[in-house]
C-alpha cells in the first residue's frame, strides 16, 4: 500500500478512536499525532478540568499539570518505554494538579504500535481518575497501621499487666503464711502484716476494676448513660468519698465551681474521672498543702475542669507515659501511697468517650495541673404555657434578668416532654392550667424520670393554698408563684436559682 494511503488509514483510525471515547466520563482515551501533540477524548475535562486544546497549549503540555514530585518519574518511565523494543504496554500512576488547583490521582495505560509514524511511534493511551480508589487504599493502610500499633500496645500492656497482677501476691501470701505459722508475733506485728495484706488486696481489686472498665470501654460493652449533672454537687460527692485520704495528710481541698454549671455525662464514670484525679492530687501533695478544683464553661458546648496541686510534680521522663496503657507506671505518693498505674489511661478513655479532651501541665517539685473537658448542658429555660400574653410577660422578665439563657416555649405538656427527653433545660416554668395535660400532671411525669430533682421547676398557679402547696411540693417543685406574678420577685428568684 502506498505511504499516503497508510497515513490516511492511520488518521481515520485515530478519529474513529476519539469519537468512540467521547461522552465517556469515567476515563479519557488519547492518541498522539505525528508532531507529538496528543488528542484527548472529551472526558479529559472531567478528569483534569482542562480541554484537549487547553492541554496542548500549555508550555509543557500534559507535563505542565503533572504534580511536581511525579514529573521526573513519568518522563523517565515514558522515555525508557519508547526505547524498549521488548515492551508494548506501560502502566503509570501519578498525581495531577487540576485546573481548580485540587490534586487528583490518575492511572494511565499506554500502548505503542510496531509500525512507525514518520519515524515516531504511534502511541495510544487511557487515563483513568483513581482518586477515590487511592484514598481508600491510603485509608486502609492507615487502618492497618493503627491496628498494628494497637496490637503492639496490647502485647506490651498484657506483659506489664501480667507482672503487676502477679507481683503483689508473692508478698501477700508470704505475710499470710507468717501470720498462720508464727503464733508468737506481737500485736503490733500482726497489725502491720494485716495492714499490708489489706492495702495490697484493695490496690489489686482497684486495678482489676479499672481493667474491667477499660476493657468494656474499648470493646463498646460499657455504654455511656449521659444525664444532666450539677458539676458542683458531683465534685462535692467525690470529695466526700476521699475525706479519709485528705484528713490523713491534712490536705485542704478548695472548690471553685458555680452552682449553675451543669454537665451532660455518665454520673458514675464522671465521678470516676474526678475521683482519680483528686486522689492523685492528694497522693502527690505534701502534708498540709492545698488541692484546688475548679470548673467553668470552656467553649463549643464544653465545660472545663481543672485539678491543681502543689506537690512533687511529674518528671520529663515520665510525662510521655501519662495516659498510655502500654507504658503503665506507678509511683509512690509522698506518704508511700500505692497506685495501679492504669487509672489515668482509664480517665482518658472516659473523657474521650464523652467527646472531651484531657491534658496536663507539670513541673518537677512544683506540682501538677490536670485539665479535662466534658459536654455541658445548654443554657435553656423552658416555659410551658398556652397563654401568649403570659408567655410574653415571662419572656420579657427572663430577657432582662437572664439574657445569656435561651428561651423556649411550648403550649402543652406533651411538647414539653418531647423536648425535655432530648435536651434537659436549666429551668422549667410551668403554668397550672394547660390543655391536654395539667401542669401538676406534667411535673409528676417529669419527676418520674428525674427522680433526684436535678431540673429546677417553677409552677405558676391561679391561687396558692395549703392543698396546692402540698401537691406541688410532693413532686419537688422549687417555687410556687400566684397570678398575677410579682415580676421583680419572679426575676430575682430565677437569677438566684440559676446563679
């Protein structure tokens, strides 16, 4: 066949190849012409943001949009391929910078034909956008590495834990054997040995309890049961359980928390966090020192708790072991108090399961300061009243005296209950006369769920009598107001309750 006829056949094949590929969005087919310029199917625009003509106008054509770190490898691979007579197919994977400056991954399959086109290879290729696949690969690799790290941490943890669980029993059994076999021990010696056995046993029991909770949190078997909690009351309950520890060292625990601060947390687990941090603060404080605990609104719906002591502090060497279960370590307190080494790891798990964070500052010899955040309840006052005029009056009083609180209105008890179950408010104001459900019935229903009377409730009644006072007090109503309400007293009472 004459040379011109061969060239025409090649060009006809190229045109039909491109027409076939046009309209396909998933990949772009391309062919090179005799001058080395490349013609792409229309879908190249979907992949790169550029049209075929725009790419060929770029200073270095397609190489102009290949990611800088990948250009040399692509050029070298293509040059080697064109000079290698033993290969007809080249597979490339690289990044491109799209017209909108975003980065995409592409995979390219390039073929060369055995004949020549004016002493140049006839080259065809298919370019596929593999960004989603590449992201998935990276994600899977990251997941594999995470699981590998967790598995390594687990192995280290089990190794440490097996030692910590076994070690004390040698001494416990040794002292028990002495007590059983030495009838001539003095009373003081018997008490000393029994005290050691008791302390070691309690320490081991605490370690096992921590371990069980940690394991349940890790596996999802320990479910959070978040409820509205008064931060101040919760802290005082924790302090009460640690009274013996603080009295033995004459530690003064100072609390700086407003009564109006409420958090949304699992009560048992939050108390475990506070107990552990307070217990550590006492443990590492010297005789006659002070431990401070404070809490306030942090940001983004979180409350921040701070536990500060002026004790022995944490060395730089041990700081990176804090919170890491695979590096559990325990140091004695200033009076020889023992620890499990697992408490802070559990504290971190609990705080993070609540959506909070924990961090600390410490200097050797100058004490430590532990901070953690926990979700706080929204500052909401719920008014349940179907009378728009009375609602307007209450709204005015609240806006003037409690402008930082969000006011919500419902016209009946069923709407109020639906809201309360989703997000407990800071205060509920209920009118006695409501449609569908009376104010008293609504309060009774609320208190069935809120048995500890944690949500303050004010009731507005037509007329106060001994019978009404008794009925409402039985369901833990904080204040009763008779219509028409005394606006100043009403405002003062709300502010006092919330602050």
